[in-house]
């Protein structure tokens, strides 16, 4: 781990310190990824970055910031330790049919299709924010396998689930016809004469990390067997719950001359909304060589796959570079004295389909 050398270098001072064995950490990260929509311009005109797809359009934006203490008990030789901290999370995900994304493109860009067409308006969107506490623990170290778990207990500040089904038709006379249904569960909806929803919701999330280390001298020195393999499953189990939401069940049906003029009729229903956070999983393999650390990572969230090839130079200052050839994304990073920072993107304008960053620090008192 990044903080192992820092921890070891301070061992003598800790022996006489009342804070011996205690440490601190900060960990922040954000990532946006899509397979065809501009993740930095979702409310814009989509002049750059939009790619029409026959299949499903998917996108997510997720961010996490936490800070806390590394506890003195249960510390492992590799620096793994119990952690307790505060955490804030923001998460949004969208799954749309290719047709629904195309209809949204025309709406955003104020354009019309080239010919009469009927588009599938199916969509599934989830957005939430929350803050609370997080606990991380090393729970197993047996036979080269190491298991860590983390648990978030969250107070939700915002939750919205939006689902639609039906179709949009562009007619030969330059008018639009809508026929569909919409379910909109929004924690901030408070219609007249209705009881207010609960001011806050509750969320929990459990994540796991399983690491395997190759024993020294194993496999006869085969260069193909990695020295380390790590499997991470983020939000392997989760639950978001908000009581008393005034959900809107609506029917869209109209014949209008403008795309934004659909007539909507519906009713509000007070209900408890329960959702799950999309699961994220990644496998990372590492090879330690004299010229540096080589890595290969495969990641999936919301059905969006990533395949990264990376290298980090040896030495006190660890420069990192990784490429994702399918999305054309590049990640650059630096590790030094317990500090780790990286940035990632596939292009430099607001038409990007991939964008992210990470900043963390770990050290001893």
C-alpha cells in the first residue's frame, strides 16, 4: 500500500507517542462514464460527444469523499487496518433505449428527425445523495488470500427514481405524438394539500475486496502468473429507503407541434421507495518487474465495461500511466509519501464519455 513506507519510517517515534498506532486518511474519487452520451454536458445541446446507438445507452456519474482514522488494533504487516470515517456520496445512473436517447438528442439540440419515425421511449434513471459513516476492516489473511470489507451507513439527502415506457412518433407534418407512462418518485416533491415526505432517507452499502498474493518463488518464475490479483465489488449489497415519497404515476398522450409540449395527466401516490445502488466490480492483476509495475484491470458498472493496461515506475516517486483502448481513455497518476493522485479522460472538451479523478492520503500520527 502507498502508506506502508510512511508507516514504517515513523515506527520509532510512535513507540513513545500516546497516539502510537493511530493514523489518518483521506480518500476522494469521482468518475463519469457513458457509451454514447456526453457526461459533462447532459443538460446542454449535445453538439459534441453524442453517438447514436442501436442498443441501450447507459451512463453513470459517481463520487465519494471520506476522511477518518486508522485504528491501532488489528493492523496488518502490509499496512491494512481498521478504519472509521465520515463519508459523503453522490450517485446517478441512467439506462435509456437507443431510441429514447435519440429523442432526447433532438430535444436537447432543438432538431427534428430526418423522416417520420417512431421511437421507443423506455428509460430508467436513478439519482441520490447521502452522507454518514463508513467502517472498513481487514477480516481475513489466510494462505495468500486477504479479505477486506467496508460498510456505509448513510443519511439520504436526495433520492429520485424516474422510469418511462412507451413511444414517441415524429409525423410527416412535423408534429409529435406521445403515448406512454411515467413513474417519478422524487423526495423533493410536495404537491398542494399533500403530506410532506420524510425529510431524510436511510441507506446502507456493503463492499468487499479480495486479494491474492503469489508466494515467493512460486510457479517456477513464470512471467505470466501475476504477483497480485485483487477483486473489488463495490456496493455488493445495498439498500436505499425513503418513506412517504409523493410518487407521480402519469400518462403521456398528445399530438403536438413541439417536442416539449406533451400533455401529462397523472396522480400522486404516497409510498415508501426502496432502491439499490448499481453494483460495480473490477479485477486487477499486477506484475512486479525491474522496469516497474505492470497491471491489467477489467471493470464493469451498469453494464459498461472498461479494460485498462497500466505501468508504474519503480522508486520513491511512483508515476503511473494507464490506457483504455476501447474508449480511448488515458489515466495519469502519482504516488508519493502516502499521497496518491490521478486524473482520467477520453477527450478534453465537454463531449467526453469518460472523466474521473482521485486524491487520497494515508499516514501515521
